[in-house]
């Protein structure tokens, strides 16, 4: 795993730097990982953060 801090140091992104062959029926290479929550195009790009806080709460 590789980790990168956001410019404000409030968030950290972790991403894999290797390819996985462990689970052949559940591959993520070339596809990515499905998100837990999907934001569709009905939410304006400038308003996504307010939407997420309103719907899912702030941690």
C-alpha cells in the first residue's frame, strides 16, 4: 500500500501498488473497487460535499 496525505492533512488516500492474483473470481485490477455509496449526476459537482454531510452525517 502507498499512502498520500491531502494538501490540508485532514485526509489520507491509500492505494495498492501491486497486482493481485489471489482471488480469481473477484478481481479488481483494470476495474477498481466498487464504492459503498454512489453519487449520481443529479448532485451538482460544487454541492457534493454538502450532500454527503447531509445524507450520511459527519464523522
